[in-house]
C-alpha cells in the first residue's frame, strides 16, 4: 500500500500543478483579450486621426488650384475690361 500512496501523492501533486498552470493560462488569456480590446480602440483612434489628416491634406492640395482659378478669373476680367475700354475709347464714348 505504501507504493500506491506514493503514486497517488505524485498524481495529486501533478494535478495540482496542472490546475495552477491552467488557472495561470486562463488569466493570461483574459489579459490578452483586454489588450486586444484596448488595441482595437487605439487602432480606431489612429484611423480617425489618419482620416482627419487626409481631409486636411486634400484641402491643402486644393488651395493652390483655387488660387490659380481666382487669378485666372481676375486676369480674364482685367483683359476683358481693357479690351472693352479700348473699344469704347475708339468709338468715342
């Protein structure tokens, strides 16, 4: 019976170690889940920031085009006014 008690004792110790490891693994898995959720929130914030930066960049890229269009319109208006003034001056008005 002494041999049997020894084997039972060894098995009980092994079971206890396995239960401790399983419990530790469960805690690690919970921590990983929380980290994943936190990372998902951070990723969403990064995506939002990137979208904001992209919108700002698009607006900045459009500014020179808008300025160019304004300048072109001003030049066309000035040339048209000069031609009209020239025609009116020759007509005698």
